[in-house]
């Protein structure tokens, strides 16, 4: 059984499709790199040591309890 070659027009169409995909990927990658250069990621604030966090955390929780209920007024 002889090997049947692909038709030239079909082969050219497939080549153009793959070339289009390749060019789109390269342009997309270059665009992403350009955008990332002008919009860098935000650097997170460094976390304070535990000894420096403790006073602030205690102060936050000091007033966070339930408020006392008021008693009803006498009739």
C-alpha cells in the first residue's frame, strides 16, 4: 500500500494556521512582559516580629468584648 501525500492546499492552510498561532503566542507573551514591566507586583509589607506585634494585638482585643446590657427602667 502506497503512502498518500497530503494535498498542497490543505498543507499550506495548516501551515498558515500554525504560523498564526505561533505569532499570536509570541505577541501575547511580549505584550504581557511589557505590561508587567510598567505594572510591577506590589511588594508586601514585611511582617513585624512577634514582640512588636503583641502590644498592638492586645490593644485591638482589649475593647472588642461584648458591651454590658443596660438594665430596664423601673415602671
